[in-house]
C-alpha cells in the first residue's frame, strides 16, 4: 500500500493543504522526505498518518484497557506480575481507547469550520479515498470510504451526524455486508459506538470477535474492505518526542519489532526471534559504526511465563571490548537502533512514518543508512527531517518542502517543480539553503543591546 495524496482543512496548523505523492499517472513515490522550518507543520502531517492507523484499534484498545484494569484489581493474571509490561500496555490502551483521544487537539484553534482529513491511497493498483470530518469540539461527525467496487471506484460507505437532529445518516454499498443478520448486528454496533469509534474500528473489532466464526465473517464481509482494514492497521511509526509503541500494528515473523529492550512470552519462538535479531544486527550495526565489534542480547526470566531481553553492544573502548547496555548508550546510537526495524518494515512492504528521522544521528550516518536501504523499499517510507546533507543524494521528486507564506498559510511541493538535475545533488542542497525554493527560516537581526538592557533592569 502507498499514499497517493493527502488533504487537510482546519487541521492543527494546516488551514488548507494538499500534498500530491504520485510519481506519475501510474506510480507512487516510495520515499518521501519532508523539509521545512520549525513550526511549519511537518509533525502534524506525520500525526495524521499515524492516527489513521491508531483509529482502527480504538474499540479494541478500550476493551483491552478495561480488561487490564479488571486483572489488576484481581491480581490473578501472569502479566499483572510484570509491572513494566503491564504499565506500558495500560498507557498505550488508555491513550487510544476512543477516536477523540487519538485525534486529540486536531481542530485548528479559533476556527469554527470542521476539520477535514482526506487520505488517497493505492493498494495493489486499486485506488481509494478515506475521509474524516471532526467538529470544532473535536467530535467525529463524518466518515467516508471510496474504493474499487466491480472494477470501478465507488462508495463503500458514508456515515455522518445530522447537525439538526443529531441522528446518524448512513449509506452502505450493497456489496459491503452480504448476510442480513450480520448487517443488522453491525448496524446496531454503529448506533452504539460510532462517534467514539470509527466504522472501520467497529468492523475491525467484529472481525476479531470470537463470537463469530472466522470463515463466516470472511464470506459475508467485503474482501476489499477487509483488505483496507488490514493495510491501515499495518503501519509502522515512530516519534522521538513521545513514548510510542507499534505493538498493535505488525510483528515480524522471525525477528523482534523492538530491537532495544522488551518483554516476551517465555517460549522457544521468542528465544528464536531474539537470536535471529542478534544475527541481523551483527550484520548491520558494525558496518554503521566502527566502534561496535558485535552485539548480543541479555535474557532474563521475569517469571515462568515472561522473559525480558536487553540489547548489549560490545564496543572497543580504550583498546578493549566492553559491554555497553542499551540504556547506557548515546541518544544517537539509541535512535539508530529504534528506527532500524521501521526501515526494515518499509523493505517488507509496509507504510512507515517517522518524525525527525535524523534526530541525534550524525549527518553522514543518516545519509549512509538511507543510501543503503532506499532502493529496497517495497512499501512507502515517509519522514520529516532537517538534514540537508541527506537531500543531496535523494531524487528530487522525493524531497517535499512545506512552506509558510506571509499570512501563515502552508503549501507543500516537491523539487519536481523546479529545473534541477538529480545528478547535481550538491547544487540542489546549496540552492535550498540559499532560499531558492523557500521553506527555510528567515532570521531577522536581534537587538542584543536591548536584550541586555532588559536583563539588567532593576526594580524601582
């Protein structure tokens, strides 16, 4: 799956913004690097993509959160005996147990009109459009999905709240749900949960409900709709500014999703995953840093059913190999290790979203990582960055600039719109820093004499 276009209205700091991610009439860009000055809204774009994924698990998260709270009060569950593991899950589920929490503060401050977010996407050549509308109180008031129906793009469903009666207005394509009783059950769930949860979240929860036979659901719910849900759920994302988890998106079959430290069930499969990840990192990390000789994992039993693993880096320091725990490593090395599984996810065909990919990482190292992996991306890698050295070796169509005009309006465009040769990377970076493409900070002179006077003012 890839995104082909994004559109925002009254979303956070984005008044009216469209980002076209199409490579040409047939293709989509696999790698998108978003540049722009601080405060331009780059992180808002990342949040909108991340929150689309998280919006599908809100009903599931609400149920899991309730279960954890119940187990804690009873203290009769093995996982409740691992406080670290349980606390991490509890925080994650609490933060994502309804769509208002997921899209918290999405509405533009001081704006009366609704927030609108539109995602255009492509799944194996099938094009679709998914839309959320939120009121000024951040309440979900509309959800709409268009996708390929009988070889042509058409409406799968649309649900919106009537502003006058507060009733739901629902439209469903007849191919969406085949079985009449199942359709009735789903409509009841929509009446009960929609607004706090999206239709896709409700359907995702039903698809995992043990009360329904799995084959029955697959035979009676549109396979195209199931396809969309599975793709939307499988995003990988990371923000350096927050404690995030991808626990509810995908898991690699043979390696860990979190390379650094974590908890797993005490099984042979878990130990195999740890050893496979160890082999993987020993192929990659020593080639990215000359000080790393090799890596290994320390594994400890928390109890009979839970193990804790922690990455150990064996580094040459003072002429000797010394074991450095992940927690004691530099922020830059930690960040490299945190983004590696996400980049591998992009290789595996997933949509990967990273805010400030270069945070704390040396320019040459970040450039080397992207240079090594970029031609192997089978999904889509979307990230924000300030690393202008990285820009030099990216195809100009991969470089997107988010610019702010004199009125605070935002516009997004790629370097495709400028007459630059891809081979002339150095000149591309130079022209950007000189302001030829805008989307850079313009700094006025600061009167430091006046600043100094303020600092030395004495109270009368």
